[in-house]
C-alpha cells in the first residue's frame, strides 16, 4: 500500500481539527494540496477514508484503522528522532523560558509537562513576573526562549508564531460601555483602567487603541494577578483589557461582560516564541514550539491558527 509518514500526519491533523481547512493549516499545506494528498492516500488504500460532508469530518472504518496506526507510529518516530539527537549531541541542553504574556499559564504548563516527558535530560526553568528586558536577555544567552506578543527587530532573534488572539475590554454587567457595539479610545477617557504593572507600550490596549487615539484613561490601577483584575472589574472598580481566551470562564459565570476593541470585528494580535537564531533549529527547541502550538489549541477557546 506504501503509506507515507506525511499521510499519517495528515490523518492526525484531520482528527484533531475536525475540518479539512484547519487540518491543511496544521500541516502547512494549501487546501488543494491536502485534497490531492487525501485522494492519493485513498487511492493507495483502495477505499474511502472519510465522510467529507459531516462536521466534524468523520472517518470510515478503514480511516479509523489507519488513524489508529498513525497515532501509534508518529509518536514512536518522534521519540526515536529525539533519541538519535541525544546520541548525536551527547548532552542534554537547556531551556530557560521568559514569559511576557501574563496570562499564559493555562496552556504553557500543560505544554511544559509534555515537553518534560519528551526531553527529561533538558534543564528546564521558567522566569516569571513582569519583565521588561526579556529579548535582551535572550540575545545575551541568559534565557533561551521568550513568549511575547511584542516582537522587536533584533538581529539574530527568530520569531515563531504560536497563535492569534483578540484583546477584549471587560466590564461589570450593567456598565454603560456594555451597550456599545465596540470600544473606541474616547470611551475610556473617564474610566479607571486596571492593568498589569508594566509600561504602557507593553499593553495591547495602549499600543492598539489609546495611543493611536491620543487618549489617557482617567485613572490607572495596577494589579499583578489576572483573577484579582477580574474580581475588581466585577466589583465595579474599573475596566480591563485581557486576551479573549483568558476570560472565557469568567464570561460563562457571568462575572463580567466583554466588548471588542476598535470595531465590531475587534483587533487581533499574535503571540510568538522568540529564540536565538543560532538555536532556531535545535531539535528540543523545535519540539517545544511544536508542542506549544498543539497544546494551546487544545486548551484555549477563541484563538486562531497562524
């Protein structure tokens, strides 16, 4: 039958995403190329593997059997590749991560758990808190990877996009701004804005809304913890801007309501993993980025694939 590794990876992508469009994005193919690959695979298998008109895509019995094989073979192959790298390098390596995204732990910790099981010899550490010079520390070798939404044009730094998210303004239910279709800069001139304790240029709402609009809020209140920020908003102490995926639970519980920024469609930002260029092809760094890209889509709602 001559089934190839790329076919197996495509099967897994279709199972994980549920649609051919998203599966094509995950395996970095055009929709046309993915359709061609599926037809080629079905031709080699001699039978249909999917019910294409269902949503999510359903596998036939033959497709389920191949998917079962793919889920056994691909992890085994990836494990063998990691072992070969270890044999070649004769060393474990280091992955020290700095986090500029202050709400990242929901998906980052599960990603780190998967990575640790794949690379137990790699020295793993995280630098938390509100850091302002992470990219400089990356260039100087003090950290090995930075999670950031603010890429800078720095020589010898490579950025890998993880996902797109939407900054949303949250407010107490019944707040006057809850009647607006979207939030524009002038809406915040009389508000108390609750933010993380970072410089304004690090905040989505300043960079994308307030600065272009030439507006300053009436008051600023700084809070380190996302949960405390939400509690203050729910108590009517102010408004705050947070990523859409970080507020899902609070919206469902009715603690706060949210609105998009700038337009009804809202603004979209990209979260990146930044690494030094000379380490960009390191197998364990490459594996961490792949794990992070996969795990974030398993744990977060409302984000977009790149």
